[in-house]
C-alpha cells in the first residue's frame, strides 16, 4: 500500500524552473546554438519548483509522508548531480551539455509524433519545459559557479494562505522550492515563496 501511494504521488507531481523567468527561451536558444553555456549569469537568481499532488492534492497523512520522502530523495539527487559535475568537469562543457539536451529533445519529439498530438511549436514548448532538462540546467549552473543552494518544503496549502486566483492550482498541494543561494534570508524578496507566487500568477 505504501509503495502504491508513493508511485501515485510521484506520477501526480510536476517540476519546473521559474527563475530566470525566460529560462525556456534561453534553453531553446542554447540548443539552437545561438548562445553558449553558461546561459544563466553568476549573479542571477535561479529558482526551481516541484508541485506535489498537482491534479488531486495531498489530503491524507500517508500522502504527506510520501511527498516528504519524495522531496528528500529529490534534494539528495541534486546533491549527487552536483558531486558528479564537480568530479567530472567535462560534463559542464558547452557541447557535452548541448548534445544531451538535444538527445532528450529528440526523445520528446519521437514521443509526440507517436501520439500525433502536437505540432512543431508545441513540441519545442514541451522540450523547453521538460523536467529532465530543467533539473539538469539548475544543477549545472550551480556546479559551474560553485554556488550554495537551499530547498524549502511547504505543507499542503490552505485557502487562506493563497490568493484566490491560485486556489485551483495550489490549494491542498505541497511545494518544494530550490534556489541557487545559501539561505532564504539572502533572497531579495519578502520570502522564498513570493517570487514563485508572482510567477504562478503570470505564467503558471
């Protein structure tokens, strides 16, 4: 039963990057060879998010425990990725990264063609928002600049904790936020969640 809950929670999760706000465009430009790595500047803030219970929410204690475990595994994976990049600098080479992004993009394109459910522009949009590419992007830039980072996990949101416009998207969901900076106190915002809420209002 516990394993099934964990699988369901994993399937009902969504990952993305919300800072820089134009990261999707930068990824496509990078893949097209228009810009080089790193395409996020050292002094820019990077922010990543994981929404758990995206479609159905996190409503039971066992689901909350499963999400907490999944969030822990996610943070541990980032730490492992950073260690790999530090030990193998070749993995931060522009052409090595571009080749991996393009390979992943081809996989997405093939899957889209099989479904016959999207045109070329829609496929490029999927590629630029692909969790595999985005999670690599977040870790690669932190590793390249040897930056600190932190994560913050939020319990299921209640109605009074959200603007009304975000009730449908975030009520009863859990959220994991990550930033390429050492602590929340170092952020140029009122709180860690402020820039994410603003992004969700406009792009989420």
